[in-house]
């Protein structure tokens, strides 16, 4: 499908004459104002994230914003790239009870 075909699907065969700019602005994008969230917006993160890659693994740590990496307040996950992104939790559970200053050496299962 090319851009012209996509445009015709959005607005009909006559192009913009079958729709109008307000319709496109309101309904032609994710989160139009009728959904309560404009397309362009800012969001404050509610979690700190630590991301480390090593070998066939991606390590991800989550905690409350402002947490220190040595505090026992982090959830740690290891994604095995070689196994199709198989996820494993530190300590075998999704609890926020790990430190992530050395996230690659936690025990995952």
C-alpha cells in the first residue's frame, strides 16, 4: 500500500473533501482529546529503571524514583536473548527486594 492509497482509506476517494482537518486532528491519531489524552503530552516517570546488557542477557531493574542502587528496593529481571527473550526474576520472584549495583550477579530463575 502506498501513501495515496492510505490517504484515500483515511479520507475517502475524494481525499480531504470527505473528511476535514478537525476530524483528522481529533480522531486520526492515538489518544485524541475525546479519549482524554492529547497526542503530545509529558508524563512523569513513577519508577527508576536500570538497564544493563551482558552477553546473551538484558538485565532490567525497577524501583521507586530516587532509589539508590544499593538499597534492597529493586525488582530485577533478566531477559535471555538467545531463548527468545525468556524472562527470569532475581530470587525467582517479582518482589522489590533486590539491590542492582551488581545486577548481573544476582541469582535468576
